[in-house]
C-alpha cells in the first residue's frame, strides 16, 4: 500500500465557522480549538495524513488563524518541514460570508498555482474538526479499485466531511464553479442528479465531528474510557501535536485524582474526578472538579467546586466559587476572563 503514498495530496479546509461552537471560537479558529488536554482539533486529520505518508498538505484557514499558525509553525512536529512539498498555509485574500461547506472552491481558486504544480494524482479534502485516526491509504485503495470519481468517507452511515478525488477533477470543479454552481465538495456529492461516479468508504474506527459545545464536551468526557482512548490513539498511528517543554505535574499530599487526564506543567492541591486538565493549570486547596474540561493556564483558587463546565484557557476563578453546569448543557467560561462573585452560579 506504500506505493500509493506519492499519489496523495492533503487538503485541509479550516475555513468553517460553527455557531454552536461560538463560545470556544473567541480569538481562535475551529482548527485550533484545544482538545484532549494537549492537542488541537486539526491534529487528528493532519496526523492521519502524515501517518498515511502524505508529504504535501495545504491548509486553508479563514477566521482568527493566528493561533493556528503559531500551533503549526513550520510543520516540524508533523515532519512536514521539508524543502520539497511539506506544509502550506493559505489564508484568504477576501473574507466572505461564514460557511460550513467543506472544500470551499472560492478559497481554493485564490491559490490555483498550488494545485497546478502538484504532482500527486489524487487529493484528500478534509475538514479540520473530525476527531478520528484514519489510514487514507486504505481510502485511496478503495477509491481506485471501485473506479470512482469521488469517494466520500462515512462513519455509521453519516458523512465525515472527507473526500477523495483526482487532483485534475478537483481543479476542474474549482475552475467551473461559477458555471456549475458548486461552491464546495458537499454541493457536488449532494447534487440531485450527480454527474460523477460517487462512492462511499465506510470508516469503521472511532470518529466524531466536533460541531457543537455539547459534542465537544461529551466527546472529551468519553475519552476518559480506556477503550475509547485506545481506539483513537493508536501506537502504530500516533497523533502528533506541537511539543511543549514543560515540567511534570506536581501533586500535593492532599491531591486526589480519579479517572482523569492530567497534562504536564500543572499544580494540583485539590480533588479531580472524571475530568480533563490541560497544560499548566493550577488547582488550589479544597477544590473539587467533577466531569469538567479545564483548558491551558487556568488558575482555580482555594475552596472552589466545579461540575460539568468547560473552562477556556487563561481563566482565573476566585476562591470559594460554586460553578455547575449540566451534562446536556455544559457551562462554558470564556477564555481570558475572571470568574468572580458576580459571575458565579
């Protein structure tokens, strides 16, 4: 299957804005939303491409993409900092209306040189918010063997917003978009009278599209189940991310941890149950955190109790606060804020 690797071009559409995730999209793009303690959402699709031996990946962001650029850097952490091919970031020339269509032909059209100069025969077009670990070589093999024009990757009968197409056909779709009315790959595959041989590849592994705060929360908590974690984080197909050199987490003699995921660089004096704690979080004395997701660099002062909340990065929660959400409607505390007496619930 390795002979297929030079035939695949990776394209990640990071232009999507989802209103149901608005509270986590303050000053960051969807692709850069932190996830699972030390990752960003884009890491899963990008790592899947790298593990599938894809050597050239184009990323198309649109909104608030500074944090995404900082995260990706030169692509070194994904072995994409190379003289030939590698990682390419193509910010938009014009910010048009918000869209959820995967594979925005208008934005691709601003960078046609990239596609014309590509030597890969086929392209994988993927969104940035599917949490999965996919071997795209298997998808390409299925696409070729079935003599398809377009293959849509599905999971349990639903689209994952991932497509395989010949690069030449992709170029044609982009260049004829004004005539056909197709604005993205979703338009093409959902056409009432499809002009192309459309096939489906059923991905049987773990896969979730993070398209709402509720889905973000439920998926995060679900990862605490060992069976789910092991089905996503595979030894032979690791998920790569930006390396952060931080010291190990320090636990005081009063700290109690139960069924939780704790990243590096934390200081924990309280109790953490069934929660995900990201890098550099400080948790004070007599604090109880249950069924929650705490993102980077947060500080939770003494005598607080948090349950069913998502605390975005750089939040400070003052002493003695009781903050509770609901598993069906988790409470989100926006990044860079101070949770004081007037804000507690």
